[in-house]
């Protein structure tokens, strides 16, 4: 099932929906709990798609893929590289990524985003799938020029517009078939199966649940494959995962102050 959020072009009202055969069927309620159909529906050309959910929090993991042909490390890191991204950085499909003042380019990072569906605390890896509600596509936009000299990434990943999500929240996805892809100005730059992931999705969920209580609507960015590059203003980035869709965003320069 594909969940969506959208703004109606006619009046700007924001609604939740389920997508079936290119038609959005409006729903009301909590997608992580009780919800129901309202009876109204819209064609995709009548709406502007938004990020498919308003995240409770966003947690990313760094350095989580090997390149094709490389060998996975024999020992997993004792403390994985995690970081938070603010919910204020979230935008939806077709929205502009704004390059911060003082730099001329930012980096795209196409990722499979895992959405938690129920509260998780101190769970085991074998239980982790029970807590996954679904998946969407994320672009973990980064301005490495703002990385702290000691290696901290918070500032470089926190600018407004730096977390495109979408286009849909898919609850049924065959992870064996997933390829995380990105096209930069029409040229394929990232294309990886999940087998190249170092820390698995169940590991990430279990590890995080032993540190903090995961909540419905938490989004875990599971890492970005090799091939991420810089993009300047006026360029196009398309992050794609078959089964979810295409997350398309353009880059723009910051507004003149």
C-alpha cells in the first residue's frame, strides 16, 4: 500500500491519501493507528505531492555501504556513526533544494528510508521487522563544507530543504529486489543493491532501540551507496527505488538578502 500526503492545487488544503492506479483516495486518521477512507479522491494532476509523512524524528547512519567489488569488514563498528537531521529540513518531491549562502554546491545522497510504525525499546534484531511500518526514498543532502574539524556532521546536514522525502510511503516492498539509485542531470551516479550495506536494517533498528525509544513516525536513513557527488544551483537530482517511485528535486541558489 502506498500512502501519500498532498496539497490540493485548487485551495492548498493538505490531505492524506492512499494511491491506487494513479488515483489518490483521501483518508483521515493516524496511518500508524486507526484510519479510514473519506470517500473523496483526486487525480495526480490535481495535487502537489508533499513528503509522505511528517516525521517524528530523522536519524541517519554514515558510511554504511561498501563499493561494488569491495569486501565487507569482518568486524562491525562498536559505535556506528549516527546523526540527527531536523524535521525542519524535510521537503517533498519537486520542491527546491536551496544551496546555503557561502557555498556553491552541495552533495546528494540517495537512500532507502525506513519508517518505524510502533514504539520500539530494547528489541532484538529478529524482532525488528515487526516495528517497520514502511519505506520511502530520502535524499540526505549534505554541505560538507560545514563539517566540524572534529568530524561532527550536524550543521552540514541540517539546513532547510536538506531532507527530501517521497514520493510515497510504501508498506510492501521486496527488499531483495531493491536498488538504491540516483540520476544527476540525467546521468546515473548511484545504483546499489542492499547487499552492499554494512549494517543491516534489523541491526540499525535494534541498536538504536537500545539507546533511545523509537516512536511511530521515526525515519531511519539507512545509508547511501557509492557514487554520491556534488551538485550546483540549477541542477536536477532524481533518487529512485523501484516499488516506491522517483524523488525528483532541483537545486537553487539562496535568495538574495
